[in-house]
């Protein structure tokens, strides 16, 4: 990969609130990259904190959140090439018992990764969606990374990969 770091560490914070309960809602977060000079954003880590689903007796509830490099029309998963991070909180409930579950990528990666993802377009997207909740859910989070200048062939490959796999 041919790119050179051009900034210090940047932390981008966000909050996304469902437009209505149980409704897929996505916000675009602008990176303001200098695309004419092949600038990319190197993602080092992502922290997603979806609000807890509601505890409703005999009803399974869930709150899902994700960060992607391209716009989505529904919740997706890590099997989608453009998905950078996902998080899910759920409550499985019957008439008597309830159990909560949490599924999320680690907030701080324990392996020696150079980066988590590369974003070559000028934005990324954060989405939230609840299931069987009576009120809108939200997600707060932060993406850590830095700006870098890619060589022409690397930049072209990244943009093509990001756009064509959308």
C-alpha cells in the first residue's frame, strides 16, 4: 500500500438518533478530504455505543449500529466489504425471563494492526436501527484515524474498490 501519513491522530465524534422507533436511520459524516490530491482517511479504531433496547416482557428487542464507508439502505454486517464496524445490543425475553446480549467489535484492537480500514471517498456513514422498541434509539461513537496521501495507483484502486462494492 502506498500512502504517507499527513496529519496527527484525529477523533471524529458523532450521534445518530432514529427518525422514528424501529426505523433504519443513517447520517453522513463528512471527512473533508482533499480528493484532488489523493487524500485518504486511515481508520485506526471505532467505538460504537448504541442505546440499550427496551425491556418489554415476552418481546425480543434489539438496537443495532454500524459504520460504513458507503451509504446503505438497511443494516448490514461485517461480511459487507464497506462495513467498518458493527454493534448490537439485544434482550431475549419470554413471559418470565429475560437475557441481555452484546455483540461488538473490540473498541481497542488487541492485534498489531496497522489500520482497521481505509476510506478513499469524502465521507463515511453511521446508522442505527431498533427492533420492537416503543421509542427511538440512538448511537454515539467515535472514529479515530489520520489523513494520508496515497500514490495514484493506490488511490485509484481504493476508490474503485469502495465505489464498486457499494
